[in-house]
């Protein structure tokens, strides 16, 4: 028996206004609208179909064709996202994220807009294509509230979307930190698309925890620090779990935050509530001997109806 799927054209139509507002990369169908089976992201003329359930080959093909029939779509890429995907990424990469499209023309690279800002996306490169669309309102907040003439530290920077928006918002110094040289170089390409200088000194390769200690020891301070860690990761320092370790990260982060500065703390851990998240960050501030309060709470955009996984809190410190 082949299961019925939601009406993709109807879901897509609910987002039809976004391109006219300068956003051509967005979520066209979220899991809250598909019974948890799949999600669809659109980047320019390319659709990315993410599967969260085991589907038959016939069902996969039918969904890919449905994505290809959406207005303006010329290419469809597939991502398989089983619960154990984070453990399989290195041994089953091509099965999880086939490098070639499953429908239509190849699009190794696509430039799409988010609130008028161009980003370079690579639909077949990995499970992550270069931008997490749920954080669009948060990047907009950073652009609007960047300290003009001030200093910003963007940790776990990935392709530097937060750092780029801080620079566009008028920050004089923006440092992006990530453990991957590849994604930092990708971030430099994003800077270039917006005509911004991207000196290597603003893209810091290495472990975020080590860099936070190094920056503090040399007396660097920032007016805004952005924390966007994964929910789970393995590294040289052991296993990171957001629900256990976020407080320690927040303590290190506020160690380089100037008096009166702001901390934008994010987590996409679905199992951590807003209240629990606030307690973790508050504990970190207390551990560091700092005081502050939550002055704003943010979440995903309108293209993520009913989503509760992403929590973001703006902490203003004394």
C-alpha cells in the first residue's frame, strides 16, 4: 500500500510571498505539516527533500516528482535523515546525501537570497547545504541589532551567516570560529557575494572552547557573542551534549563579553524546553560571576509552523 502525501503545491503556496520579500531559500514544507515523514527546502530553482521515515523506492520517486512539479523548481536533491544519521554520516554519506539530483538538472552550487542577502548553497554536498533556514529570524535580528562600530564573536560559525549579518549591520569587527576550515572558506565566499572584505584573521579555525579561553587570556572583549552549537558532537575534548554542557559553554562565552554586552544563545535540541534552556544559561552566567537577564526570545520563521525545536534567547548582561 502506497501512503498518501500532503498537498505540496498548497503548502508551497503558503510561502509564495517570500521571494517577493527577498527570500528565495526557505522551507516549503515542514515536518509538522507532513506527519513527520519529510520536509522540503527550496533554494532558488532547487528543492531539497529530507526524509525522516523509511519510504519505499516508489514513494521516494513519487515525492521527488512532486517536488519537481513545484513552481520554478528545476532540480531535486534527496537527504535521508534517520534518527541515527549523526552516527552514520561518515560510513554512509552517499546514501544519506546523494551527490547527484534524484530529479531534474544538476545544481552543484546555487546562490539564493535570505532577506536580500545572497548565500552560496551546495545542495548535493552534505546533509547540510550551507544554511539552516529555521534560523532566518535570528540572522535578521543580528543584522538589526549588531553593535554599530562594535565587536561580534560568532561561534560554531558554519558558513558564517550570523557573522555576515553582523558585518552588514555595521559591526566593525566580526570573528567567526569553527572547527572546519572548509566551512570557514565557504563563509568567506558568502562575504564576497555581499562585497565584504574577508581577511583570514576574521575566520578562526579551531575548537570553540579553546578559542574562548585564548581570547579571554589575551584580553579580547565583544559586544555581542553568538552561541550556536550542535545538540551533539564528538571531538578531541570528548562528547558534547547540549543538555549537559551548555552551561559550561555559556560560562566561557560571557568571559569575553563586555559589560552591558549581549549573548545570543541558541539550541536546536528538541528535548530541551525554553525554561530548561534558560536555567542552563543562567547557571553558566553564575559560574562565571556575571549577571544578566533574558531580554528577548526568538524562534523559527513562519515557514516552520508549529516547530518547537529551535530556541533562542538574547541575554543582556550587567
